[in-house]
């Protein structure tokens, strides 16, 4: 694995995503995250998983070098399939998954956070559905697992980040802590959960996912269809190019 560090102790697996400098995601990263969680499913020495990021950022959005993947209809569909499988590998993991969010979680970072069962975040952590800024429609299904509908719509329409403290007020974050205490608190929470029987935890997770069905795959397909529909417009290309070139977009709004 190039981007994933895995540690397992006392039935607790710590999955650390590390892709300096800002933990942006790319095709290989999605595949590694997916395969890591698939591998965890086959182990019998795990009760709880902690997902975190190395450095100052939990997980940024997609790597600039791969934005061209979203600009062609055929490539976008294939790429979205890889992304979807990575998200669902975390969401459908048979063990409880704790997100230990150590900094900004943007786009894919917010989606992966939403896929986790419980979230602990640092005081400086921010969460953003920044897709509208770059010509993509997506990740709202996973963000909806953290914030109420009206907040979700604000985030989707504006692309503006909200803080961990704000989301904690809505109940989407279990605890906001200092950066120094993040992993200690995450491990304490994992130990609290791991004190229970492994089979019971697995069955509870299965039931909770079934009983609280948000139809995430369907939402993901809707986002893909909308992004593909957007591709024929000049503003789609302008949003992506402006983001890559680090400038303000000039939309023709047609």
C-alpha cells in the first residue's frame, strides 16, 4: 500500500490515510481505501475501525491532475464507479467505523466521514461540499448522514465550509476535541465499543445499515447522471479549468 498505514491492536484497527501534502484523493487512493476495508472484512481479530488522516488535513478532494477524468462522459462513469465502491466499502464495513477527523474534510473527505458510524473531530476541522466549485455534482448522499437537509442544501449550493462545532450542534459529530487529544479520545471510544462481543457488534452494524437505509447507491447514480448532463455546458468546462488554474471562474450562465 502506498497511501494507507494499517495498525491492529486489541481488536482495534487504525487506518491512516497519508498522501502528502494535503491528502488529496486519486484513482489509486480510492482503490487502496476500498481494498483495505475489503481486507479488514476477512479478518477475525477486529471489532472496531478508526479512519484518520496523517498530517494537518484529514482528506482533501480529488487531485487536480485527475480532474480531466470528470470532463469526459465515458471516463467520468468509470471513475465514479471506483469512487462509489470506495465509499461503500467504508459505509458497509461490517465493523463499527470511527472517523477521527484531524483537519479539513473536503469533497471526498466529507463523503468518507459521512460513511463512518461515529465522528470525532478536532476544533479546527472544517467540512465542505466543494463540488459546485469544480463542476461536479456529488457527495451529498454521504453528507446527509451528518447534517440536516437545510444545512446540506446550503453546503451544496454554496460550496462553503462549515466547522466541526457547527456540525456537532446538529448531532453529526460525536465529540469535538483538541488536536492533541484526537487519537487518544478516538481510541478510548473504540475501546468502549470493543468491550462488547464481536458478533453482536457485527450484527448490530448489519441491522443498523438495513434499518436506516438512505439508498446511497441510488443517490450516487443520480449525482453521476447530473454530472454527465452538466458536461455538455460551457460552464462545466469553465468550472473545472478555473479550479485547475487556481482562478475565479467566468460563467456564461447559459
